[in-house]
């Protein structure tokens, strides 16, 4: 029987609550394969004990795994730019996981806050550039703390990095019935990086005459997600732009607790892919057992699909949909009274029936 080795990085806050929920569902989904899990306690508590977010050989420890299931990193006890840079961003960058795939869809039985839209109107797939751009981390501070202080935060857009993520987005658009791809830009104000982004988008587009393309400035794209989300199918954007737009996407889905993501390198393997919710560690609700585990369970379903266990991935997603469709068991962020465990048990029940 095939065994997949999964590294668990629950991380901080509600990451500690939603990853165990996803693992319960994954265990119930094992049929003609097995999953072996190894949990790593890296995160902000680990940092407070050791002065590091992960051990010096952390990346080497992760490398042999087939996939990583991550909860969330970040806690008020450690500055976010330290915790996130040294753990999550470090893994994304060093394993060169250049695609961050983020579906924005309405699950059955749930309503978008856009009450005047039908649920089919909101069905987007965001492809976020995940290894460079505004997140490259280059810069510095000069005359720190003085009135003359200067802070520089550079962005890096390489032709290679831009091309590969745009090409991946075209491939995804080609596989979907509507075959539409929108590029998010800001070339009216960013005359170097975003003008190159636009040029690469046009150039790569020539190889995909069957895909209908559009290009929107990021401000207009944000408005469009609210006014005419039905006009958006696959959307490709830079690291920061897509970060912002996909939290908006989560809100359109009905809660940040619903948005799932996959960090991938579709071309070559430098390390395992990461599957994770889009949301953070939600310190405002941590420890109460009420976090919505849908995003984490959805991410687990994406993971199974990616591992080649399409049936298991689909079964998990169907079970999730069956529970939301019934509407009996919901966490408080969706207006319900159920807790994380109750929702998870309901999904497992569907999976087993
Ligand atoms: P957040 O996503 O943690 O929370 C925003 C709001 O959404 C909060 O009100 C929270 O309660 C709610 N929410 C989020 N997920 C939910 C869920 N599953 N169920 C119910 N409600 C949910 O964003 P934030 O408050 O900006 O960030 C908190 C910490 O998480 C920070 O340290 C931040 O840097 C970090 N963060 C980490 C990741 C990650 O590891 N991938 C992502 C985003 C933020
Ligand atoms: C996300 C998160 C991270 C990001 C943060 C925590 C660094 O917001 O995965 O969307 O911006 O990529
Ligand atoms: Mn984000």
C-alpha cells in the first residue's frame, strides 16, 4: 500500500486547532493508501524557548516529506516580520514554491455577503506569485529612530519569475470551462516592474489563443471582485496584490475561515509543497475551540489531489460540501453555534457514510 509522508506544522494560535481537525478528516479518508504524519512544534512558542522559529536544519528535516500541512504562523509575543520571514516565507522561498493557488468559491448552503449575486457568480481561482515581488525582503533602515530616518523596501520582479507564474495561470485557465485569465497590474503607477509584468502577460498569451484575457489595475480589480465577480475566472497577480485580493476573496466566500491555498512548484522539486489556510493564527479567538476548520480541511483536500489521490481529495471536498449544504453544523464565524470538533465530526460522518 502506498504511504505518503506528511509534515505537520500547526504553528500558532488557531493553527493548533484547525490542523488537528484536518488530520482527523485525512485519517478518515485513508482507503487504499496510508498517511504517516510527523508533527513539528515550530512557531512562536518554539521561538520564545530557543530564539529561532525552526532549528538550523529545519529545511533539511522537511525536504524528504511528500507534503507539508501548515496551520498558521504568528503570535503577538513575537514580531510578525520575524516569525513569518523566518518560517513560512523562508520555506516558500527556499523550496521555490512559486505558485500560490487560492480558490474563491461559494460552498453549497453558504451565502456570500454579496446577497444580490448568485453563488455561481463567485468562482475564481487566484494564482499568486509566491517567491519574489514585493516580498523579496531586500531593503534596510538608515538613521533608525531619528527624524531623518529612511526605510527602503525593494520589490524584485524577474522576467523568469513573472513568466513562469503567468504561464502556469494560462495553463489553469485553459483547463476551466470559461477559459478566462485576468492579469492584475498597476502599470499606471509602477512603470518598471508592472510594465514588464504586462509585457510578459501579452507575450505568454500568444501561446494561448484559446484563453480570453483581460488586464485590470489592482484597485479596479478589487472593485470588480465586488461589483462583477462573475467576470473573473482565473486571476494572476503579484505576491502582495494577490495576498490582499485573496483575503477579500475569503470575505466574499463568507468568512476568512473558508479560504484554502496550495504553495506549489509545478516544474521541479526543491522541497515539498505546502498546503495551508489563507487565514492567520486569529489570536482574537485562539484557544476557544471555535475556529472554522473548513479552510484547513479544504487545503487537505487539495493536498490529496496534488499527491495524486484524486478520489480521496474529491471525497473530502464532497463531505465538506454536504455538511455546509445541510447548514445544521456551523461555526460562529458563519453564524452557527457549533465548535471546531463538532464541525469536523460532521465532515467525517459524511465521509464515512
Ligand atoms: P487572521 O486571518 O488571523 O484573522 C483575521 C480575522 O479573521 C480575525 O477576526 C479572526 O478571528 C478571523 N478568522 C481567521 N481565521 C478564522 C477561522 N478559521 N475561523 C474563524 N475566524 C477566523 O489575520 P490577522 O489578525 O491579521 O493575523 C493574525 C496573525 O496571523 C498575525 O501574526 C499574522 O501575521 C498571522 N498570519 C499568518 C498567516 C499564515 O501563517 N499563513 C496568514 C495571515 C496572517
Ligand atoms: C498569507 C499570509 C502571509 C503572506 C503572511 C503571514 C506573511 O498573509 O499567506 O496570505 O502575506 O503571504
Ligand atoms: Mn494573506
